[in-house]
């Protein structure tokens, strides 16, 4: 992204073209590939990822951080969405990768992602995962608990390695987001509290371990955050910890990771928080606080996931059955069922997340009526969009597109009701290729074991 290009802050991926207006539907294409043809080729539901948009957003966040701080690091949060192909894109883009499980690590390694640029997170990493990470040579392990200090140092010792680590701290700020995706208050499972003194105790314990090399501290205050104040308050408290460290140990911790959590637009009324706004605001706080404490500015890293991949992806659903109900108020509501639902997007059911959708294969001149988009699962709560105006003539065989589903959609997908998880297709310059194939029933049956019971040894 050049400096005169504006970061795209709407819910749409940059190369999405829709010839329709408002809620009247239209013909959708992404990066020159028509939604209708994509579904014909790859089936539905289908996640369509706009590859150039992914590159643009990664570059935008990286350039915001490097213009604010110079030498710095962007770690893409793999939990938002990862596949071997995406890990290859990130390798080509020369950014780091934040993984939080042995599975995510395996994807990165399968893509030959440089282990030194991997950061390993998680509040309960198993010994097997820690061993795999250290053996692979991951750059940094982010330690989350006292138990883990002993676990990681013991395993590093067995492997005869000194492991670079960060400590994940909870700065006690309220991120003003959904409770389930808020992570920096006191009563939370993640990290060491600064306020209680646990953070300082953890630092002391780590510095006493010869197999651990404490390089910095980390915090992630939550997700889908739009207010800059939470990020600023967290940064200020973390610099406070760096100053205490310097006073106590007469040396400085060289690195500070301020996590991800930057909010994106899911509906037309929302606007994403832009890197060129939030990063300089955080940088000012870090620089001012470091100047006050006479500290050198640490090497800064960030970990956006959703802000990179969220808006790149649009889900295309095929409409199936419809029905109308009369509400107590006398108003009519149309239920529009699609061929996916809570198994490919659990966010509405889990967080009350809101989305937008539109008719994507044709224009309609029918009047709009109040509609509810639901999935095909055996749950009344399988609602993708609770209330949306859609043309009244939407019928079986139509396509509905739902933008901004790239983050925590496919990555949180399940097989509820034995529904195979959808494919992901990457589109760029009029070409399409599958990067994750659709699951099939054989994949699901693969896990079934039919055997006689046996006594355990
Ligand atoms: N760093 C750490 C340590 C994290 O735990 C997370 C997200 C991120 C970075 C990336 O956050 P992002 O920039 O993507 O907001 N399933 C929820 C979100 C859970 C986020 C978990 N951690 C959702 O669908 O909203």
C-alpha cells in the first residue's frame, strides 16, 4: 500500500464488485471471479478469500508499525484463519506468525514457515506442544502461567536449549468489547496480573532459570476493539513494568508485544479502526512513557488477526427453504434458510455478532421484507442474521453473500450435525484456486472406530 492509498475500512474486501444497489441484490464478483461460477465449480457454502486484499492489509499493518517504530515485528494471529497456503503468503510477505497450538504450529511448519519468526501462545500448552515448539526452533514462547515457567524451562533443559520467552501480562484494562473476547481484566484465565504483583514474581522466576531467556513482555487486551484508549492504557502499564524491571535488574528488557484486537466492520454502519490512526496513537504513549522513565524504546510487535483476514473473505451460501411467520406485533418475518449456518459461522450464536448479507446472483425488483437468515442445523439459535431487509422474492437456488467472514469463521467451524466444513477458495486477478478443500462424508467417517471392547492394561 502506498502512502496515498487509504486503508479500506468497510466490510468489503478491496476487489469485491457488486453491481446491485442497497438491498435489491445484484451480481457479485470478487477479484474478477463471479460468485455464481465459483459456486458452480466449488460448491457451497464457500469461503472466498481475496488474496490481493490479504496482502494489502498485511502490508498496511506492517507499514504502520514500522513507520511508527522502525525495526519492529508483525505477527499474524493464525487462530483467526490459517492454512498451509496462507502461511506461505505470510512467509512471502516476510511477517511473523503467532500460533497457539501444536496444530497451528504443524500448519506453519508444513508451509516451511521460518520457525524463528514464530511466536507460540496459549494458556495451557501441553508438554508435547512445548517440546515440538522448542525442537522446531520457534523464535519465542509466550509464557502464560507459573506452571508453564517450570514446564518450559524443564523441557528446554532436556533439549539442551535456551528458549527465548515473553511473559503474557494482564494490565487490568477494560477493552469495551464482548466479555468472551475481552482478555486483560483481572478475572480472566490468561496471563500474569500486573496489579496483584504476579507479573513481577513471574519475572523473578524466569530470570532465575538459565534455560529461559526473558526478552520481553506481552499483552493482548481483547478483540474487536474500536477505542484507542484501552490500547493506550495497556501500553502505558506495560512500559511501567519495563521501568520496574530496569530499576530492579539494572538492564532493560528489549521487546514489547502489544497484541492484536483491532476492530473491523461487519455491517454497513461500522468502520474499521485504521492502522494509520491506532498505531501512531499507541506509539506516542510508548515513546512518551519511555522518555519519562528514561528507557530506550523497546522493539515493538503487534499481533493482528481479524484486521488482516476478516474483511478479505466473503461467504457464499445457497438459499434453500423459506417460510413466513406472523409475529405477535402482526408484522411478517421471512425465514431464509441457507446451506450452512452455525457450523461455518458460530459468531452470531456465540457473541451475538452482527453481519450483513445480500442477494448475489441477480437483481430483484420485489419489495424488501423483514427477513431472518438461518442455517440448516437442528437448533433454533442457528441464526446468522437475526433481522435484515431482503427482497421478498428470494427463493431456493438464489445465492446470498455474507462479507467479512474471514476471521474466526472457518477457523471456528465445527462438524455439528455431521455437516462437512466448507472449502476456502483464493481469488486473484480473475483466477481461483482452492486452498482448503471441502470436507466430505468420508472425512467425517474416517474417525469412527468400530471394534470390540477391551480391558485397559
Ligand atoms: N494475540 C493474542 C494473544 C490473541 O489471543 C488473539 C486473539 C490475537 C492476538 C488476535 O486477535 P484479533 O486481532 O484477531 O482480534 N473468536 C473470537 C475472537 C477470539 C480472539 C482470541 N485471541 C471472535 O470470533 O471474535
